[in-house]
C-alpha cells in the first residue's frame, strides 16, 4: 500500500474522504484534545495574530486556534483537504 500523503494531490475522492474521516476521529480523541490544549496553552497569541498552519489536514488545530481571536490560515497541499478544513 502506498503512502497517501505522497500522492495526496492526485488521490481519489473516496480515499480522501476516508482519510478525512480518520483524521477527524483522531482529532476527537481525548488524548489528542489534551495534547492540543497543552501545547496551545504554551503559545502566547493575541487578537489579530496571523498563524499559517502548513499541512492542516481537516483543520482541527485551525479550528482550535480560531477561538483565540488570531487569524489562522490553514494550508493543505490537497485542494480537497483544504476544502474540508474550511
């Protein structure tokens, strides 16, 4: 099985939808939430700060950062993933 991330820009829609579902399940895992909360608590963000998140996947970190008042710019190499993140 090839690594989907190597061919993400040409992956079939069904494969991307499956990947998005798995990424969202992982993002909702209590340990993942605790990890995001912990490292985000170490970042001093101010309202209006601009954050570029490269490789955002479906955007769980971007969604969490959006509550800080910062402007988060999620970036995914796959147009389909970028759409799912927004």
